[in-house]
C-alpha cells in the first residue's frame, strides 16, 4: 500500500516482460538454464525473487517449473520403456544366436566324427588290402604300437605292470577292478572336486583313466602317494561337459554319470584341455573297438560239414533247411543307430526326453522281435536294460511325492504314460495314486480354519471332491487299457475318503458343534459326493460307513441334552397357562407350531394372548420336532435304530411326567388342565412325530405306534398306579 504508483507500474511491466519471455520460447530457455552445468539453485531463486512482482508471479513460475518436471518425467518413462523393449529384443536375438551356435557346434562335431569314421574305415580297408603298408603306417602313427610278437608282448607286459602299480596304490579297488589282458592305464592326475550346487570345495582326488573306465580315488592324509577307492565309472555311461570359466571358478569340467554329476577343477587350463581331449579320445576308441568286436561276432561262421548220408531223399530237405538256419543265426548289429543306441538313451535321459528314449526302446524291440538270441544280442540287451532301469528310476522320481505337486493330475501324465509303455503299468498306477494322495493331503492341510464351521466345510468339500473327480478322470485317460488297475483306484478312493472324513469329523464333531450345524455339514458332504456319479463312482456308502460312529455320538449327545432340559423344566412345572403378553408373540408361536407340523394349534389358544397349554409341553414339542428334523437330515439306514430309540427315550420323559402329574394332582381344576396338555401331547404331538418320521425314513415306526397305544390305555384308566416304561 505504501509503494509509489510509478514503482508499481514498473514492477508490472517487468513481470509482463518475464511472462512473455517464458512464453513459447521461455520453456526451452528455462530448460537449457536448468540443464546447464554451472546452474546454481540459490542464485537462480534470488534473481527470480528480485525480478518477480508479488506472490502470483512466483506461483506462476513454480507452475511452469512443475510442468517442466512432469514433462521430463514422462520423457524419462518413454525412454525407459523404449530401452526396455530394445533390451528384450536384444536378449531374444542373443538367445536365438546362442541356439544357432549350439546347433552349428553340434553339426560340426557330427561332421568331425563322420570324417574320422570315414578315414578310419578307409585305413582299415587299405590295411586289409596291404598288410605291410598297414603295419608301417601304424608304426609311424604310434611308436608304442607293437610291430612284432616280441614287441607286442613287451608292450602288453608294460601295460600290465602299470595296472598292477595302480592296484597297489589305491586301496579297495583290487576286487572291483580285476586284472584283465585288455585293460591298461591311459592318463591320470590330481583334481579338486567341487559341490555342484554351491560350488564349494569338497576334496582333492586323483583320477585314473583306463581304456574302458574312469577310477576316482581320494588321497590318504598320512600316506604320500597312497589313495583310497572312491568311485568307478564305465566309459559307456560317462559324459564330459566343459564348464565355462567364471572367476574365481575356472579350469573346471563336469562328468555326467546318471543319475549324478560331479565337477572337478584341474591345476591349470592346459591340464584341463588335456583331460577333455584324452577323455573324448578314449571314449571314441572304446566305441570303435566295441563296434569292431560286434562286427567280428556278427560275421557268419561256416557250419560244420555233416556226415554223408546214403539216403537220397534227405538231400533236398537239407538244402531247403540250410538257408533259413544260416539266416536265423546272423543278427546284424552293425547298424549305426544300434551302435549309438546306449549313448542316445543316455542323452535322452539326461535331457529328460522320456518319449524319445521309449521310442528308441520300442524301435529296438521291434527290430529284435523275431531275431534269435545270440551272444551279441545278450550283451546289447544288458546295456539297454541298464538304461531302462535308469529311465525307470527317473520316471519314478518324477512321480514321487517329494516333487512339486502343482499342476494337478495332468502334470503326471507324461511320466505315467512312459512307464506304461515300458510295461510298468502296475508301478505307474501305484506311484500315480501315491502322488495324488499326497497332493490331496497337502491341499487339505493348506486350508485355513477360520470363520464359521459351515464355511470351512464348504471349502473342504470343494477342494477334496474336485481333486478326487480330476484324479478319476485323469486315471481313466491314463489307464484306459488297463482294467486291472481300477480296483487299485477304488481302494485309493476309500483311503482318501477316510482322510477327508478325519478332517471333517475333527472340525464338525470333535468341536461339539450343534446338531443343526452338523446336519448342514453332512448334507453338504453328501451333495458333493453325488458329483462322483458323473464318472460312475458312488462313494456314498463309504462316507456313511465312516461317519456313522460320529453321527451316533452326536445324536445321543443331543438326546441327552434334550432329556436333561425336559427334566429340569418338569421339576419346575406349575401347570399354568401360558400368557404371551402381546399378539405378536402369540403369532410367532403359531408360526413355530405350524413349522413343527401342528396345524390345529389354534384350538389351544384362548382369549387375548393366553394359550391353554403348559410352557413345559410347548417347549418339549418345539425341541422334539427340531431334533427330529435335524436327525432326518443325518439319516441313513445304519442310523435307523439309534434315531428311533432316541425319539422313544425323549418322548417317554414327557409321557411319564404327564402320567405322574395326572395321578398325583388333587386339584380338580389343575387336573383338567393336565388332561388338556396330555390330550395335546398324545393326540397331536405323537401323531405328528410318527408321520414326520415315516415321511423322512420311508416306513412306519412300530415302536412309536406302540408307545401311543400304551398312552391311550393310560388315558382310559387315569387312576392306575402303573407307569409307562
């Protein structure tokens, strides 16, 4: 207010100029100013405060800066999203490139093996054509290859000596590694073993590579140069994998021996390279020697010359029989896929290609189906049977409950189908059902017990019966052609039902819930059980048999509660009419009695709000009918006598009380009132109980009829001193 007019006009002009400067081009200048390297926030605010005219200019400038901040944040988000998409695309391209490089490496390895095999075959053919040339070539290629019988004996003796020295150094391997003429040491050295999961150092070992196996031994702590036997692995089932260097973990390679794997570290990269090369070379030589041996054994042997026969009619028969017999003795096992079958099975098992492994086995069985069982076939069968056992162990582990139980029953279909193809349908059925039992049990345990009991029972029934239904459908799919397995499924379903009933009873009956709650819970369980009829499985009788004991206990417990309450009311009975005080209360009582089945209750109502009945009789009627309604919800044939006997005991308490009061009361007015209550009890309540029981059960109850007839005799002679028992 104290400023001069001139100063105000000057300040307004300055503010307008600044606003214009921050217009269209002001935002870019402000951005450049804020992004500059020498920007000082304090100086900028000080300068801005001097140039601004009042709070409004500062607020407008603040809004501009805020808008610039939001624009910058949006730009950053767009850039981050764009970079993220580029990162995903780059990662995908890297993955494609890695797979292509792996395929290229695999193709190159196969080409190298083919070229080596072709070269070896050509050399063998040349050696057969010119033995002298073959001997000279072998001598030039391998200086240790014997050129004469004397040199061969010396070389063999040296190899045997080396093997004997090995057996002396390693404790515990003499029995496992018998001395054989063809076994010799190829390579050996010290290695360090690491844990495959945590990459922690385990121990120092010494590995001995022989021409047909790999021996791993641990060093003895107090004896230098002495070792203890640790493991022995045949080269046929051994795979070598190079482990990429990841400092500080380097110079490592992995040995795969199903079902385990071990990681070793060499002293340096050179020794690691030597181990990898010599292992591959030894395995290759082993496979070639095995192939040659099979080829030699597969060659047809000349049949012995039979003695000359003087029977001219036998010549034609012998000529006809000679050819097929010679053909039957020869089984061609030199096919490439048969030679590589054991290794292919190992690869399929390691890569979890179970279908491919079983396809190879089926192909072999089809090929050898009509062939004679010769010694080479037996040896091949032994190798294949070992792989079959390994494959079976892997499939069994896939179905074990220790594995993850997620995915439902369909997650087990792959392993089950392959076990069935291997002829292990019984084992597949057993493991499948054990797996599903563990899954159902885990699902029940994971249910949280919270809120009302009925809500928990709804969840429990949904989880259990849904799992049972899915298991049954999957069982039908997997074992469609194995009818003998269905009995095992029925047994499993019964045991699973027992597990369900244990959880059900623990929550419903052990916690002492009311009879109405128990009846609703049992009704829910029965409704869910009927869903199984969709697949032709009826387990209703099983759930009845398992629940009958708990339901009997609940009925008897509730019966005792009603009897005790009735006796307590009887002890305080004054035989007076009920006064409900209000018409609303009287109308409510009428509705309750209609709900109980008493349709003629109006004839027992008086003027105003009076009821010409005793409170004890009315309460007994409501409690008895409520008990009967809830019990009928729980009813099945095994509970017939329990329910009937409980009803008779409850009714007898009221009948005996009315009988006793009628005989003992001396006041004529009260005696007339007692007769009116007895008439209501005998002529209205008991017939309603009989009718409702017959409707719920499907047949009349003779015990209730006898009880009503006995009560009629009592009413004929009310002065009798006998009582109904």
